[in-house]
């Protein structure tokens, strides 16, 4: 079986822009590799509706390609077909049980359904095969946080950031968990580092806004919030913070109090 490169779509950060195109491709593709590459390029480019059509086309001809199934499952997840996504990942795993990416992808889909124990099992399997897999560590940390296991979540976010020092969201999530646990000095130190290194990183600025407000530093909170409002207005949405971004409850409460000027 020919295996081509896979694409990973980062959903837990949940910051994927779906670009819907209505114009069909105007070229013809003949070889297996060309078909796969075209579908992969559409997926990577965020053209998910077209990508789904191309993955369907590819898999009609090559139904036993595990990489194709896993990639189509990712696209299905973005388009809201969570059960279809899990089906594709299941089939990819059945075809190639030693490949770890479909387990991560299935775990992400399971998280979308709130199936925490199933997602945890998938991430734990990946970590058993690759203890430094920062994607699995980060996603497992999110699962632990979703079940209020904050100490475990903090440890996993820390490991994910150690194995991938440029993983800013893992570091921001770790700082948010420190905030939840009352480790305010550690949280503030990490958030300041992130903002200094990534001035437009909105998650850290929003977290720092909440922390500033909790400490009575209203002027600094207002200053950070100006940047947040311009960069990503979703951070004013309490439900989005709870269910999509999945911040811990204490930072959410403080940020909502700031927004409501309580």
C-alpha cells in the first residue's frame, strides 16, 4: 500500500476558519499521488468542503488507504460530522493499528462529544508509544481539565510545553491552570513571558486581563483588553470560553466580572 503524508488539523485550539468554496477544480488528475496531494492541499488550505469532495473521490478508488481515511476524518470533524469523523478514524486504525495519528484524531472527535474516558484512552495509548508526543500530552491535559483534575492537567501542559517550547497555547493553558490553583505568581510570570514573546497572542492577553482585574489592577486590565477585543472578540463570550476554549472556571469568572465591571 502506498502511504502519503498526513495533515494534522489543530482543532483544540478550536481556531479553524472554514473557507467554503463553490467552484469545482478545473483540472484533471490521474495518478494516485496527485489525487492524494490535491485533497491534502485543500485540507491544509482550509477549503474543507472541496477537500471532503476530493477525499471522497480518492477513497472511492483507494478505500483501504489509512492515511486518506484519517485525513478525511479530520475534515469531517471540522465540518461538524463528528460521528463520521470517528468512523473514519476507526477504519484507519483497523487498517494500520500502529500509526498513532488516527488515535489522536479520534480522541479530538471524542472530546467534541464529551466522551472524556474514550478520548483519554486514545491519548494514553499514543503517550505509551511516544512519551514525548506533545499533541497527545496537550489534549490529555485538556481532558483532565474538563474533569476538574487540575493538578494532572498542569503537569501535562508543562510536559507538552517542555517537549515543544514554541507551543504557546500549552504554556498559556498551564498558566491558566496555575491561576485556577491559586499559584498567582507563577501564572503571572508565565503570562508576562508569553506576551513579551508573542505580543499578539490573544489567549495570554485575555488571561492576563482576568488576572489583572482579580488583583485590582484595573488600568492594566483595560490596556490588555483593548488588544484582546481587537484580536478576537470570542473571549468576551462566556459560553465559548467554557465549552470551546475550555478555560478553568476561576479565570472565566474573573474575566466576566471585568467585562461586567463588577
